[in-house]
C-alpha cells in the first residue's frame, strides 16, 4: 500500500485544501491511503476520515517548545507548546505513534534539531526520512542516517499544503489494522519520493498572510 504520511488540510493556517481536494489528488496519484497531520489540531484528520473512500490515519503535527512532533493514530487533539517529553507522553497515552518530521531542515524553525532529538530518541517510534518540502537533500539524508543508527522505523510524506504536492513522497508498506501493525509494517516498508519545487513555500507564506488572496491562486497548484 502507498501511504503519504504528511498532509495538511484547511485546518492548518498555511493550507487551503478541503477533504475533497485531498481525496481527489490522492486517487489521481495512485495512493492507497493518507495520514492527515494538521498543525495543532485533529479536526482536519477527522473531517477527511469521515468522508474518504480510502484509509486515513488520524494525525497531528504538534508544535512543542523545541520543534515539531507528529502523533499518528490519535483520538483527540494534543495541545501545542508542551515540552517534547510531555508531547511524547500525551501521544503514548492515546496509544499513538511518535513520529518526528523533517528533524534537520535548515530552513524551518519548527525542525527539532539533533540535540533535542537525541534527548528523546529512546521514546521515538519513527523518523520522517524523506520530506518532499525539504530544500537541501542532505537534510533528508541525515534523518535517514539517524534512523538507521538508532534502528527506528522510517517514514516519508509530501508535507502537502496544495493538491500539487500530494503523493510526491510516500511509503510502500504491507496492510495493517492498527497502530501496532502499522509500525511493524513501516519497519519493513520502502521510502519513495521526489522533492517539490522550493517555490511552493512562497505559496504557503501567502496563505498565512492573506488566505482569501491565496485562495484565488490555489487552482494553479492543482
């Protein structure tokens, strides 16, 4: 199964995608499932999961005091601005998977960085080793190296904020039934991806600054 493990809906402040946009793009790109990972809310994942004809992993990209952590297989929103340790504990309390996205991206303030990641590495389940929005390929390569050294599962995702991006990175994994079997499948999976154009970051900046104006431009990225 092909799963894009990092997608944002209009519930993120830097995306305008509706559930229909995501479903149509996922089917067009040949994906078998998606993980919806909005910033600091589970609402988008619940919204897509309620209508999607394909499997949807409920996730949230949570802003901690030291970078972002994704929780997968969540049942309720985890508040932002907790410490990394507190965020990990909140994910675990729900039986979720602790997944660290783009940990070494030089151009994102939200990237966790090596020092913090090493501090919590024994409580991490998986690392995103290919993020299609990363500008410097070596940042993804370093994430893979750290995952290999620590024996962690490796994930990939488009980090899509527009339909154009969906499916540009994904994992090929066996079928799963819950968080435990998903993690086991991810450990045996294969990462596939190609980088998006760096200019896509300008679009999401525009969304943050002026969502109505950005909405009129969205068709260009479908």
